[in-house]
């Protein structure tokens, strides 16, 4: 089994990977709402 010390995961590169994944997730959520949620609300309630 691989023995990984938790201190090794506190390197800047791991923080960059985590921040990139979170930012892509947030961007994907925003784009999903804009591309699907806004047209749904427009057609459902206003047209």
C-alpha cells in the first residue's frame, strides 16, 4: 500500500489543482443555469 504523508499534500501544486477543479465546477454550474435555467423560466412564465 502507498504510504502518503498528509504534509506532502499541502504543496502549492495540489492547492492549484483543487482551486482549478472548484472553479471549473462553479463555471459549469453558472453556464448550466444560463443555458438551461434562464430559457426555461422565460418560456414557462413569460411566453
